[in-house]
C-alpha cells in the first residue's frame, strides 16, 4: 500500500499510522482519499473519515466513514453510504454498504435503495427494500420491496433484478399498480429493456 498526506503520526505501540490532511491510500486499483486516515500496519486495515471516497476504475463509494480491509479485499461504508457504478449506470445507497470489489458483490442495509439511471444520471427505476445485495449481475431485494418506474409501482416480499438483461422477478404476494390498473399473482416478471417497463 502507498499512503500520502499533509502530516503523519506513527504510534509504535499500536503500529498505527495516522495521516491528516489530503490523506491518500492506494492499494492495487483501490484509491481512498479523505481528510483523516488511520492505517493499521499489522492488520493492513485503513479507516478513513472526513469526506472519505473509495474508488476504482468504474465505481465510487462515499460515506461518513469508510474502512478497507487490504488482505481480505473488501470495504465497509457507514453513514449515508452511496456507491455509484458509472459503467452499469447504477447507484446503490443505504446507511451501511459492505463492498467486495474483486467479486462485484455488495450488501446494503439501513433503508437501502438501488436505482438504474439514464445517461444524464436521472433514475429510470428504483428498488427499495429492507436489505439489498448484489452478486455478479443479480440484485436481490428482501423485505417490503417497492419498485417504481415513472407512474408504475410494484410491491412484494422479495425481488430479483438481472441488470444486464434488464428484468425483475417479484415474489411473495407481488402486486403491480398503475393508476386504476392492478395486477396480482404468485410471480410477476417485469421487463425493463430499452428503459421501458412491461410485464
């Protein structure tokens, strides 16, 4: 890892390096910047506070506090956490985000939401739930799931969204509504190709 900043203090007893002012941490493709950063030399853990940003070539993670575990290769964001994926045009937010950059995997909790955005960054559709996770090309939403797309709202207990094929499957008492129109069933599939919704 490479660490730089305006000022640094090393504590030999705890083996922790504290960096103040324009703190930067670089490990492989992960770059973290913040006003304050602590780096545990023994365990190789960096903790950033003061407008921290963790980024790689396509994604940016912000929060009140960001911790990156170098050996295990994962990050943990706390407090108004937000991850922007510019390539897939997806934004994930929540109070907490656990992020595995090498595996393209994350878990968001604390009023999480995911939005698929258009080329200007405006949301095309939004998924809210009690918890959200991403595994490769699939988003999984559990508990009080709400999907919105313009004037269409879908609610269910569980939903799966496939981001490359642009479809969502709603389960556990799914219901879709648009004005006076309502659709209910055991399973509802939503097709979102070309940013348009059909079921």
